[in-house]
C-alpha cells in the first residue's frame, strides 16, 4: 500500500515556536501585545485595509460583524446556502432570518444577479462568501447595498491575500472577516480577523471585541476610567496564537507562490480530462486574483463523485467534499426551505470534490493524485459528460 496522502497537513513556516518563545519572554501572553499588533499592522499594510483586528476565529469575527450591524429579531441577511455554517450562525444567533440565494455555476459564489429579488424591507445585510478565495462580483454587490442602504459583510475566511480589481478581499465591504484555521492558507490553529473598512465602526468594534468595555480608549488615555459601555464579547486572541500567526504572515508571498505552483500543476494535468468532458476545473474570472486556497473538481454527477471519493480512498488518497447546503440542512428546513429551492447549489454541491492541496505536497504525490483521478474517470461505465451548466453572463 502506498503512503497515505492526507487531505491537509498544517504548514509550519519555521519561526512560529521562536516567536511564541519571544511572546512568553516579553511577559504578556494575554491579548493585544506585540505580536497581535504586528500581525494587524502587517495585514493592514500588505492588503491595504483601514483596520484589522485579530479575533479567536473567523466565526468570532462574523459574530462581531453581526453585533456591529445591530442585527436583531426580524432582520434578514442575504447569503449563499453554499457556505460554512458560521456565515449563517453569526446572524441567526441574534434572531435574524437567513435568506439564501443560489450560486453562479462558474465561481460557485453567490449569484449577484439574484440578490435584488431577495431584498425586502427587512433586509439589513448582504454577506457574500468568497468561495475558494475567488472574489464575488463586489462592484454589483456594493452598488446594490448603496441603493438599498444595506451593510455588506464579506466572509473572506478563504480569501486572505486574494484580490478583486486590485482590492484585497475583505477590504471592500463595510466589514470583512478572515480565518486562520489550520485548514486555511495562513494558519495559527484557530484564529481570525475582522477587517473594518468603514472608519465609523472602528471605535465600537474595539469595544465589542473587548467585553463591551472601553479598555482600549482607557489605555490610550482617551477616557479616565475603564468601564462597561456596550454589549460585547471576548474576541481578543492570545499573544501565543498571534506569535504563531506572525511566523506565517511574514511569508505571505512565499506561501501564495507555493500554492499557485501546486494548483497550476494539478490544473495542467487535469486539463485533458476537462477537454474530454469528464470533469470541470475551477474558473477564476479575469477581474480576480485568487490565493489558490483550494482545488476542486466537478464530476458528471453525484454517484461519480461518491465513487471517485471511494476510489481515491482505496489508493490511500484522502479527498473530501462540501458543503451540505445550509438551506436543506435541519436548521435550513426550520426556516422553511426545501430541497429544490436552490437548484445550482444542490447540483454543484453533489458533484464537487476537493483534492489535497497543501504546502508540503510533493510532485510525486501530486502525480499520484492526478493519475488516480484520470484512471477512475477513464474507466468504462463512468458518465462521459460532466454536464457542466453553461455560464450565462449578460
Ligand atoms: C473556515 C470558514 C469559516 C470559519 O472559520 P473559523 O476560523 O474556523 O471560524 C467561515 N466561513 C467560511 C466560508 C470558511 O471557509
């Protein structure tokens, strides 16, 4: 049996433990010390973002965003159903109703052409998710938000160091969120950040992040006592995780370049299968520069996907799929959604498979993966057409 190729291996850049030792030596391992500040500064400068506040996770950053948008019972939030649960939970936990919109067949991002129809007098937020680190059509989304006076919260969990028309993902909406979970491109175990692009939200964001207190203003000498001023939570990460993260963010470009090489290798080797209609490869629109967060393929149908997954496992290659659409989950059903409501989301999520893509993947391992995919798809009995829904753009 060949060595297993896991789905993910967390990448260690090299200096993480050294920086953690330094954080401990500096004597402050609570929040907002040297490394938390340095990570924020690095992200602000490199990605040209007004203000970045590190958080314990992207989920936490989304929760903060929902508080900052004053979400309450009866409000509606527009988002894709093809996303991770946290995108919806952050708003639902404050009483909002998720309004799910179908996705585009090319990027699998929310279909911006369907958003306006979903807007009602109760809509408060549009929450686009940049799937695979490829940007949603933010020009259209921002114009709609302006017209209808809505907040835009970008779920850029997968989009750290990705770009849309020369703007970093996460820097375009009023707020944006990043994830540094161990499965993402830049990691610290569990971690995240809130990007504040509307300066008017900055002061409140600091308060919400620090248990609803004005501690940060107090430290800066702006107020003479430190007290409870707002509803808040505990959204400051420890210096230990920030020190780890700094070791990764220092190599922002190196990590991006490596992932691009791995992604292109995989793509080049699978192109002949796409040409024969056996699968569909990811599409990155011209206006976007991705961060090569994940490599997915779309198979002809659900059974072909499931069978390929099992076939790869027999070869000791661990691929995965996602997402179980939120609208057809038990929670989605509680909001009145049914199977059939979002045809593209349902079709594409059944046919999608993610291949291993991590920094230390070797050429030999990549060859094993692409050859196994080809071996499977070229077998007799596998459907010959990856029934790829044509992309209709007007
Ligand atoms: C990973 C992910 C999250 C959650 O990130 P955490 O840091 O694990 O909380 C949210 N949304 C999307 C789209 C993600 O991929």
